[in-house]
């Protein structure tokens, strides 16, 4: 890779990571110091310095970008909502479904039917706290169901796998839609 190409890619990455309000000043400072180093020392040392500065700044700039975008709070709400869904599923499977199912509750549609309304409420409240939390929560649910399906040792009926992919995220999006309708109706 040529020096110019390396500088161009590093500048592009830095400009994407830098907050828009500070981007021009930060890039100007970098370019000024690079120019000074290139004129007083070797060009390769100046390129190395430039790349080191961009790499050292990447994580702090990414942190600023994420925290300013609010995704950290959204992810936090989604994680808490995911934990709440897990608690609901645990309680339903342990206390309600297991007592009525003859085979201990495995692959019982009753579990999904009982869990659906609380998950709708969780989606509603997650959206109330952070508008995009339902999307993150649904993505987390799809990812975990995919992982469980791929690495599960037990044989599951196809209808159960398909239902698991659809029911949880659908409940979350339904709760989110209720919140959106309520917010627009107010």
C-alpha cells in the first residue's frame, strides 16, 4: 500500500469517527503536524506518526460518537428488556407450563401463548424509554434464537423453531407499535 493511500484511508476513518462539530479542527491539526513532521524529518516517519495518531484516537472517538448518538443508552435498555424477557420465560416455563404439560413443557405452544402478552408490554416500555430499543431487542432475540437453534443438541420440531423466530420479535414490535400509536395520538 502506498503512503498516499494509507494516509487517505486513515484520514477517511478519522473523519468518519470524529464528531462533526470537531471534525474540521481535528483534521486540520493532524494535517498541520503531519506537514511539519514531513518537512523536518523523514516522510515515512511522518506517515507512521500520522497512522499512530489515528489508531490511538479511534477508540476514544468511537466512544464519543456512540455516546452522542445515544446508542449506548438504547443498547442498555435493550439488554435490560432482554433480561426481563428471559425472566418471564423462565417463570412461565418453570411455574405454569411445566405443571400443565405432560412432558415437562418441552415444545409446548402454551409457553409462547402465555409469554406473548408480557413481551408485548416489555417492547412497549423499552420503546417508551428509548425509541430504537425495540429494534435492538428484536435483533438480540433473533440472534440468540439463531445461536440456540444452530447449537442445540435436542431435536426440535420445525414448527417450534419457526414460531420461536417469529413470536418473540413480533411481540416486541407489536409493543413498539402500541407505543408509537400512543405517542402520535397524544
